């Protein structure tokens, strides 16, 4: 079955540590996205990528970094510079650039201790 | 800048009650509109979408939404809710031409009492 796989589902980290969240898709979609979900705030866009080796900052990119070396992979690194990293992170992809619905992974919940 | 406003953060209904969740967006151009749903423990999935044509769109599980361009609204409706509709609902919008960013509302948590 085609879909988006995020790992790990749950992650605990100490303050000051970087952590990388994995996102892999086998839908052959060009565009991929990272959102952060916090209670009462909906989904906020962190980074997005239209094609391989290209990515753009979203609305809340500070303290995060991404790479897009392969079409199917779009990992997100939460750095120690992110002031409030505890959140639920969602990866998504879209078949057509600019239109069409987003397909989501099951999410990764990061807790900073 | 684009923005999406959902009127209610929490809604509690009894089974068989009618549902209407409000959604207003702010954007000057042509838009694509979506409602996504997140059932407990499941990933976000598309409920319905509007790109063009008939402003009344029907989605899965008996849901429908009406696009009213003059009001910048895209309200979600269901005539009779079920306990299984308990979920969080998100309204979203992106620009119809070259709209690479999908903007989401804050979400509405719906709890349906059996």
C-alpha cells in the first residue's frame, strides 16, 4: 500500500540535543511538507519542498532544518535552537504541485525533558 | 496573508443532532478549500474538497460543505451525527494557482455523546 511513513512515533529528548524525524513516502509525490500540531493552534507549516534538492521555509522554520536528497525522503531535524520543541509533528505530501489534497503520515510526538 | 478561522474550538452533540462547523478564510484570489478529519489515534485524512463548480460538495460519511464566495466561508455540515464522528476537524485553504502552502484553521474538536 502506498503511503507516508513517519518514525519514530514517540521520541524523548533532553534539552540541548538535536533530533531527526524521518519521513518516507512511496506515493511518487513531488511535494512534501512538515507541519507542527499544537492544541488549539491547528497545523503550522515548518518547511516544504517542491522537488529534490530544493526546500523552502514555512511560517515557523526557526530552530528546524530539513534536507531533500531523494524524492521519497524528507527528514526534519529539530535543533537545540528550537525554543519550544515539544509537539506533534506531521509529514505530508501532495501529488500535484499547488493543487490537490495533502496526504499525511501518522505523526511523530516529540517530548523534550 | 492567507488565514483560516474556525468558529468553534469544542463542540459537544448528542447522536442524531445536526452539525455545522464554521470556517472563514482570508485570501483575495481563487482558492481551493478542504476539510480534513483526525479520528482519535488515526492520521489526518481528507473529508471533502472544493476546487470549482457546484459550491455544495459532498464528502465521505455523509458530510457536505458549502462554499459561499461572498462570505469567504466553507462551512461543514452533517444532518445527523453518530458517535463515530467524534474527531477533530480542520478547515484548510490554498491558492488555486501556484498555491504551494496549505493554511489550516485551529481545528474543532467534536464530541458526540452516545
